[in-house]
């Protein structure tokens, strides 16, 4: 292996990335806007917000004034009240799961409708019933509050968005780009030089890892200035885990890049892999309580292990030794991906 | 050792022996053999689908032959074969968002023996556009850049696969001048082209392929002498040139 040749390809790929303004902007802006957007929309809240439709209300939309529903229900947290002009309109929203309970304004007995297939409707109904209980009903319960610094939803989500951006950038930036180069003859031209496949693939990987880590730092700093994230563990440990994770995701991209000349087919395969990974690797929500087979699928994705390790360090203050199982799994996956990618690689098929 | 004896012992720069390549039921190249001496421009001609590009790509090592061998300087191609050849492919995109100079610099670093980049820019008339991005240059400039890339390692053997396709007459003649200049430096060139005028201008020797086989081979004057001595009616040929030879050998029927 000649370092000079590897370096030439590394520099060329980086120049392409930094000069492609649209891709450059997208790689930085997309995760940043996503993080800031979620922080604005959800603030300290979580996704688990319940919507109760109230009718008849003349001006549909969010209700910010008192309506004739039980006062104790209207003062509940995490319930958003939505005005609906009529019963028909309300039932339509209820059927479409756009609201989780529909209640008619007026005096007791209060009339309400729920969609029995809606889990949130079930909870909201319980909340409505509980809100009408006598005040001393709480005497049968002993309320305790979790101690320590609160982890906001955005604190939990932040590593997920960074990881997701890494995944898309690694898979598409290596997998798709190399297939495009194969299709338009760039790889064929490079094959006619002394450049070896190992040198070329190593350059592609190193370039993508460099770009991913660079993007991560810029997005992190930008988001941190606005939202001040807390890292309970060490920044160094976090950087090590992110590095191992992006190495693994890039190696996975290499497998997709190893063969094929059809951008459309590659695009389909990339979507087939990246979408389940995005949903099952706990980017957006926890899969706690999901069926075991879903968890088994999730464990085959490198992003799952990356996010587990990052959240442990960031949210729980774990050290590198605590996340060693995840690092070991990611390293093993990287080795497997590299072997497959290098074995199957073809310059022109 | 007498000079003529010494000359006989020098092997051809490139020799192919009994090359065969099939794609499913199609035999693209069927038992092709020929040798190319040093310092000449060798033209490989033929209609579309005749097997020219497949033959050339097997010689280049881009695709593998089903059977047959390729000899370079009298021996089977070695690992450093790519260090000594230059290739201008028929269809090649360039790395995006790189300037002409940066593209040459990138390829420059891939070889151990290299030509000075400023010399290449001058030789291929690229000095004025050296700072332009690859996707902003014209078709003629692009072909000249591809030629410069093929020359970046000072190759002994240069493959040019339809280098002037799609160029206007000015750009084509400019490219011919550059190729003639390269040829005058003693380099061996293997050229495929559909322009018979181009082959007649640049090539010392040509081989005409059809249906995967070589159907005629010789110098341009020899071929013209052999196939244009009389037309189909037995009279003298109206146009004694390589195109007439080509049509006579491969027919007028459309191939695509």
C-alpha cells in the first residue's frame, strides 16, 4: 500500500465534499435544524402528549381559554385541548387518531367519545375519570420524585439525531457515491492506474470518517451554544465511541459500495437498510417493551449499539469500560463489514 | 551482433495471442491475435459491436479474457503494467468539484514516474483552463484533459479509445495535432476510432475488426492498394481511401 496514492484519493474526496455546497450545507444544516426544531416544538416535554377535542367551539384550534369541561381535567399537564366546531368534525378527528378523546362542553354528566383502538385514548379516558375523583383519593398513594438532574427529551434525542445523521451520511456518502462512480466510469479510470482497491477503499473510508467527525463537532458546538447539552460522562469517551460508531457505519457503506452499477437499486437497498435502522435503533423513541424479535433485529444494526453507548456516557455518566460491550460489538461488526466489502469489491461490475 | 539481427530479437511492445471473450451467447472477441511494434500508431477499426473496445480493454487489463494471453515487452503483463501505460477511455466521468490542475495533480500522485504538470498543461492546450472545474469545461477541453491524464505517467504505451467522438472539426484537428506530437516523441499508440480520416491521418498500421475477428490488417497505403484497386464493376475506385476499404470489408448494412 502506498500512502501517497491513498492521500491523493483522500484529498480529492474531501475537496469534492467541501465544494459541493448543497451536500455540504445539507450535512450540517439538516441535523442542526432537526435538533433546534425538536427543542422548540417539544422543549422539556416528550412525544407523549394527549389531545382532547372539545365541541362545540366556534374557533377551531388550540384552546387557551376556559371551556365547560371538568376544571380539574382542563388543568392536567400534557393534555392539549383542541376546539372542534361540531360532533361530526370531532368524530372524524377521533377516527383518524388526530385527537384521542372528544368531549362535549356543558354541565355534568359530561359526555365524551373515545376510539377504542387508540392507546392514548384509553389513557386519556383514565385521566378524565381520575380528574373527577374526590381530592382525598390521593391519600391511598405515596408520591416520590426522581432525584438528580432532569434529562430533557431533547437531551435524550440529541445523540439519536447525531447518530442518524452519521448513518445516512456514511451509507449514502460511501455506498451511493461509489456506485455512482462505478456507473459513470470514474472507477474504471482509476483501475487503469496503479491505485489498488485497498488503497481506494481505505481512502474513501478515512475521508468519510474525517468528514463525519468534523460534521459531528460542528453540529454539536452549534447545537450546544443554543441548547446547552450536559454530558454526564467524559467528552473523550464520547469521541472514542462516536469514532468507533462512524467507522462501523462507514464500513457498512462499503459493503453496499462493493458491487452494482444501478443508482436506483442502490438507493432502494439503502432505504431498505436505513429506515428500519432509524426506527429500531431508538433514534426517535425507545423500543422498551417492544416484542423480543424487534429487539433482536435492532441488535443487528450498528446504530443501536452506538446510541446505547453514547446515551450511557452522555446521560448516565458511564465510562469507556462501562460501554466496552458496545465497543466490542461495533468493532466486530466493522471487521465483518470490511471483510465482506473488500472481498466483493469490483471496479467495474 | 549485426543491427538487423538485433532488431529481429526485439519483441513487439504489445502482443495478443488468441484472445477470446464471450458474453452469454455472444462471442465479442473470437480468437484475435496480433502484435504491435514499438513507436507506431496502431489503429483498431470496426463497426459498432465489432469487438474493438472489448479487445482493447482486455489488452489494458480492465476486463479479463476468457482465453488467450497478452504480452508486454515479450512477457506476460506484470503487476507494474499500469505504471507504464496511459489510457483515454471512450466514456469516463471526471471527479466532480476538482479543477483541471487538481485533477492532474491527483492522478500525478498515483504514479511513481511522472510528467511535469505544467508540461502536460502546455502539451494538451490546457493552460488557460487549468483553474476551471471539470464540469465547466467544453467537450474538446474535456477530451484534452482526459488525454493529459493518460500522459501523466509518461507512458510507453498509450491507448486512445475513440478520443475525438463528439468533437467539432476544430477540436478534432487540435486533438490530432496533439496526438501527432506525442507520436513524434516515439510513444506507441493504440487508437480505436470511427473516423476513417482520423485513422488515415494518425495511424501507421490498422486492423479492421468485424464480428469479433480481425478481417484485414496492414498499413493504410497497403490496404488502399489492396482493396481500392477496382470497384465492384471492375473499374478504378472513385474514392481510394480508408473509408472505401472499410465499407468494402464490413458492408453498408446498419449495425445498430
